[in-house]
């Protein structure tokens, strides 16, 4: 039989599927965004079964659809496999291993996406670099990132996220990275990890992979936990020539005696920038290109964005929140020089049994601050004991207040978990 005949009648081997992928070069997992001549992988979720959309994908232009339920194999363009998700991940790993390009994998509790974007910006000045798009950093996003790389890719940067143990181990196996970097260990996704110790253990699964496969790791030498966890791995520590200057509010630093002024606020971003500089230096990016890349990078997607409205300056950091990042944001905002400061915080999600305690801890920090106005939004913050804060159970309640009592001539910090969607506040200020 010819290759095209084989795929119609048998559950495919990954090598054969890979040849099909090379022919088309595109993969999609959502029929709402189907591209012509793509391979559609019919993934399943809690509330959907992608198998049901195989025929729709073909009708919209997909060359083939990959399913794992025989009843949906209704044409020669629909390929049956045992498990679509595992096949999808296996294909991505197979492709990665054929590319033979250096790949940097990074994870951590805070700063993953910003650090990834900075690394990509620096490396892209010299190399054809492919990095994770947005925050597509899970068991589906990581394979999509790998499959977006092609023969022209010279360096890969892959962000890996997780909210349960063993997920980083799985992603590391798929990515097979040559280098790794963990931004930090913090109190994020405690509901899934169980405790801060669980966070450390789960994120360190990347270190376990690097050690086992004799790979290298980039490490912040000022982070004792990272140093302790990487003692048996070949380490590349931050460049000693990187010096912190100030963060008022934007981070200034020097590198090889060259001043760099970033567009990132908060001294917590110093380590994110340092990681990008160190990795750029390791890959022989010039000092001049590193400086330009850092200074030309502007945060987006509700991450530490500074927005000037008609009467206010807004620090929008509403993409996500956990106790560690919330405390860092408050501390940075506290240092900021402004005549009138207002702070609007939304609930932190996925904290499980620690939720009440962690939300009250944030309130206790706020009570000791000298912010002029404090708004707390969400069920968890609403249950806290707060003297100086105004609490609202829902965003709609806050919205009503702000429409009738507009904040003016103020510097405003807006931060909360993604589910709170607090970027909506910008339109009210």
C-alpha cells in the first residue's frame, strides 16, 4: 500500500503521522480557528468532545482530523488513534527531537511569561527564535509551541505552567529541554499543590529532568532555594556585571557598565530582566543588542502595564494573582511616589484551604499601609476583617460605586486573579 492508503485503514504509528505533519506543517485544536490544509486534533475536555467536530473541521478546510473514537471515523480524511491527546504530545516531542535546536524551558510561581518574553526579545536580536505564544504553557499549549517550530528555528523558548504535581515532569519529557530556568517558588496554586513545599517539589520536577539528562540550568545566585535545588546540576548563574540601580517606578540597572532603563515596574522584575540578560550573554548576544531588546520591551496583556487616563495613572497588573505576587505588587506600589494612591484588589483563586488565611494576610498588610483609598473585590476579600478598606462582594457592586464616585487625580494599582477580570476597572477610571 502507498502511504496515503495506509493512513485510512490503520491506527497510525507516530513516524507516519509525522510525515503527514511535515507535508502540511499546521496543527489546530479548535474548529473556531481552523486553517486550510491543517491537521485537526480532536481533543477532549470536561465539557466538550472534539471528536464530534471532526467532520466540521474537514468542512472548514482541514486536510485531516485525528480522532480516538471509532464512531467518528466517517471518511478517509479522519484518522483513528488510541488517544488524541497522547498522540498530539508524542508528535510534538518527536518533532522537537528531529529539530535538534537548543530549547530553554522555564517555569516558576511568578514572572514566567514576562521572563519568557524578555528572553525571546533578547535572543531574537541574533537568532530565529520561537517562543510560547502568550501563556499557552499547559499540556496542550506546550505541544502547540513545539509544533510551531520549523527548520528555520534556531532557538526555542518554552514556558511551562502547572497547578498539580507531575505536570512539570510531563511537560519536561515532551519538551526535552537543553536548558532550564525557574523564576521562583511562591504561594501559587496551593489548592492543587497542597502547600508551599508541594509547590517547590512540583516546580523542581524541571530540575529533576535536567539532572537526569545531564542538561544545564540558569540560576539566580541570590535565591537560596534555587541554589540549594541545583547543586548537582551544571549551573550558569546570573552575570556578575548586572547591577540593580533603582525602580522608581521603572527598573533601572547596569550591565557591563552600560545603563539600561526598562519599561517594567517593581524591583521584583529585576531578576526577570537579569535572567534574560544572562541567557542572552550565554548565547553570545552583544551588549548593545541586549540593551536595545530590554529597553524596547513593553509589557502587555494586563501585566504591570502603566496606563495614563485623562485624570489618573494606572498600574494594571490584573492578569493573575497569588499571595506572593500580590505582596510584591503592594510593596512596589507602597514605594511609588504619588500624591494620592488608590488600590483595587480582587480575589486570589486556587488557594484551597489556605484561602481565608492568605486573603486576611493581604488585608493585614494593607491595614499597615498609607494608601488613600483601598477597594477589595470578591467573595474571599469580602469575608476578611478590614478597617480601612471598602469591600464589595462582586465586580458589579464595585462598578456601581465607581460610576457614582469616580476616582480622579490618583495613581491606582489594579491587581487580581484572571477570573476577576479587573482590567474592566480601567474604563471606570
